[in-house]
């Protein structure tokens, strides 16, 4: 039985208070021998907690699920979801618990959530556990994304449970403490809408407006304004992903947050050589969630959200559908604006001009044709601004192809009459030198699973400063060696 623990956070569980019908009260399964593996001291401080206090045995017990802090209201959240396009009416937190919400030192409300804490009523035959590797993966990539400036859920801690998890082999178990603006998903609305209680969708929408998009409450149609804001934050988020070569890998509707944060780092990965058809997920046989498909999938998911909100938009079905369609049709333009602005910054272009789209498209076609490493190219480009294109040209099998494009690009830069030193510096502020390279992530997780946390800690230290090139870290900026082979990722359950 889970025991009570001294106060840890000043919990306020608005989700539990306001959204009965969207959760099941539940308790974690105690871990036999909890041991702290990783602690996010920066995030702890942000949450108003002394990091050193979290290292004490009674606090580690909380992070493992062995003790419930005073004020917590642990629940397994209910949601549905379209998974690879097929609707599943009852998903929910099969191995996770929402402990409650805290207001951080910046006044932002944040969820505190345990993942891998045991079976719940939504487990669907799963064991409710998590392994060390996937939980450290979520910690590592989440912090890498945060350092890149991309909205994301984050990990406060990973605790080894002392238990074993049966997957293809027996693996050491772990619990992750996840922090999020909230865990409300498109799938949460799907569950509410299909549950036979129309009032539940209204309550959920009001909860989300108050928590994430309070300005929507001032609009003539607050619920349509809510939908518009979700469309916009998702257009921005997917553009952010693609600008750094990130592939989510499992963009089911239950993995799309209403807040606009990235969630679920299972089959995700970063591209090395640029190719829009890149897929890493072991179960994405048809390439539904390939890198280049992510904007279209986001729009498809948002259409599913719109279907749940139609009765809130207008009592007249036709008017509601027309209003939803108009907002949904704005997604491609919103995405293109965010993407184009980001690509212009990566290329050192301060102001958009006619013809920039063709310049960008031709570059991406060139990178794809010559299998150029995406991250390395953009980082090297700042040196080319200053007249040294040696490292950039070396990335191409046929450097002359780059030369032709580069001549157009330099002419475009010159049209702005800018300080090229300042341009190069600005480019280095948006083009990372270090990303979570897949081979390095796997190397760190394999070592951690075997009990050696040193490679994980070294990689984490590199990733939290992605734009600062440091001597001695050259291997962290290089693409995977040829012997790494075809990369596949897994959901970890």
C-alpha cells in the first residue's frame, strides 16, 4: 500500500476537481528498491522545490510512487485516440498517474505525473511498468528539446525501481516524473465527446480555456477561439520540430496536447541525412508519421478535435461545420508562416522576400539528392557567410551543386546590406551544433541499462547547451558512423 509522505508540493488538483468522468482515482504500485538515477535540478528549482531535498530517501519514495505527498490526488486520466488512423475509444493512462498540479515560481500551473508506476484500469493488458532505457530517453530528449527552445513536457526525475520489466528480455524497471503544462490531449476531447455526456465536453473546454488559452474567453465565440488557438500552437510546434529535423514518430491523437507541448518520446528520433520520407518507428510500416508528413497529420488530428467541439461552436450543425472548416483550412498557411520564418533565420535572412520559398525548396531538394546531414549543413553555413565554405562544401558528394545554390544565397544576403559577422552569430543562435544524435542516445541508454550513468550524464551536459560549440566534443556533433546501420525506435511498453 502506498503510504503518506510529508508535503512536497503545494498541490491544487483542478483537473480532478472540475473533470469528474475523465479519470479514475488510483494508487501507484510500490517499487521494491527505489534509487534515484537522474534529477533535473533546474526544473526542481523552477517548481519551487529544493533539489537537495529531492535526493533524500523519503522524497525518492515519492518520485517512485511508494509514498503520496500531502495534498496529492492521484488519478489515471481517461482519453481515447486515433492510433495510426484507427479509433480506440478507451485508452487512458495505462501505466501512469497524475499526482496533481503545482504553480511554479513563474506563476505557471504544471502537472506532476508519474510514468511507469504500475497497472491502472486503462492498462489494456499491459504490465504498467517502464524500463530504465525508455524513461531516460524521455528525460534526455525532452531536455534536448527544451534547450532548443521547443515547447515540451520535461522530466523532473527518473528513479530505478529495483524491479525487472519483461520485454524482449528482462530489463531494469524505472519510474519517470513528468512535468507538463497539462496532459489534456485531443484524445481527451474524443473520450469526452463519445461518452454520452454532452456537458462533459463543455466542462473540458472551459477547463482548457481557463488553463491554457484564457484570452479565448473574451472572444464572441470562446470555443471557436479555443480551437483557433490550438490550431495555431500546433502549427508552430510542428514547424519547430521540422526546423531541427525532429520526427515524433507516433502522432496519434492521444499524443497531441492541447497546450502545444511535445509529449511522448517513444519512437521519436532526429534525422541525419535529409530526407522527408524518413521513418524511424518500428511499427510505422506505411510511413504515416514520416518527417515530411507531420504537417498533414497534425491537420488531420485537429480535424478530429474539431469534430468533438462542433456542438460548442454553434447549435446549427451546418454553421458549426463551416466555422470549424474555416479555422482548419488556415492550418497550412499558419504552418508555412512559422516554417518560412524559421528557415529564413537558419539561412541568415532577416526579412522575407519574394523568391525565398524557391531558394529554400531548392536547397532542401539539393540536401536530399546528395544525402547531406541536415544539422551539420546549417551549422556549417555560418562560416560560409564569412567567406569560408570549406566545411560546408565538404558535406556534399558534388560540391559544385552547392556552389550554384550558394551564389544565389549570397546574393540574397547581400540584398539586405547587413553586417555579415552579426548574421553568422545570429545563425549560430538558431542552428544547433549538438542534437540528440540517435547513435549517441542509444549508446548512453545501453550503458545506463547496464548500470553506467556516465555516458548519459555526459550527453545530457552536451545537449543542454546545443548552440555553444565546445572543444573536445567533436564526436557529439557528428552524424552516425556507417556501421550504425538502419535505425529503428520502439514505444517502450
